[in-house]
C-alpha cells in the first residue's frame, strides 16, 4: 500500500469517525495537543486500524508516535 493511500485512509477516519477538523490534520500535527485525540479515541483508532488495514496496534510500539506523520510512518512499517 502506498504512503499516500495510508495517509488518505487515516485522514478519512479521523475526520469521519473521530470528528477531527480536517484543517487540524497536518503532517506535524500533534495527535493529542493539536488534534485532541484522547485515550478513548485511541481505543477507536485501534479498532478502526485493525478493520481498515488488517494490523494490530500495540501500545508499546507506539512510544514516540505523537504526530500524524509519525503515526502514518508506524502504519507504513506495520503494513509494509
């Protein structure tokens, strides 16, 4: 799966399922501080990612993943 496709799918579910303002979703946007993702949203993200991409997110692997771009990097490696 191409990086652009991963980013488009992540952007789509963040807007549609998490109701994040699309203007807040930039490569350097901080997931919690800028986009307002909280621990309950993270549970939704785990379920959505598993359904959309067929990969499981492990919390220990998410250390340091704090921006939209880093999250897409993480998914790209998991899918890759």
